[in-house]
């Protein structure tokens, strides 16, 4: 396989992962996956579990590094959950560590 062919396949995989990541974070993950990736057979339960895991990991990263988020969550869990849901749907998943997630949260909050 040539370097150009590998590069093309890697680019296609990255694009697929980006589309799948977006589908799992916004609205109904099963329907979004099916709408955005009609060429794939989407397992509904698997998509729901994947979406929950992504949200859980983002929440854990945020709480681990943001005193502001932790205090808000402890003070008013319902209001924090609503804000976190908005953040999760508005800000693409990009953070690989708690500090990057906290920075993205702070930027989103303004």
C-alpha cells in the first residue's frame, strides 16, 4: 500500500470518527448516527451506551480540574446538569485531559 493510499484511508477514518463523535453528542444519538452515517448499520443500544460513556468521561474530566464546576454541581446539581448538557452539545469533544476540558468549559461559559 502506498503512502498516498494510507494517507487517504487515514483521512477517511478521521472524517468518519469526527462525524460519529458529533452524532453521539447531540440530541438523540441513535437517530443522529443513523442520519449522519446511513451507510453503517447502527446498533441502537451500542450508540446509547457510547453516548453515555462520552458524556460521563467529559463530566469526570471537567469535575476533576474545575473547582468552579465542582462547586456549582454541589450547590445546584440540576442547574449544573442543564448547563453541562448545553456545553456537551455545543462544544466538540477535543480535550484529552481534565485541564483541557476545564479550559474548554471556561471558554464556553465566557
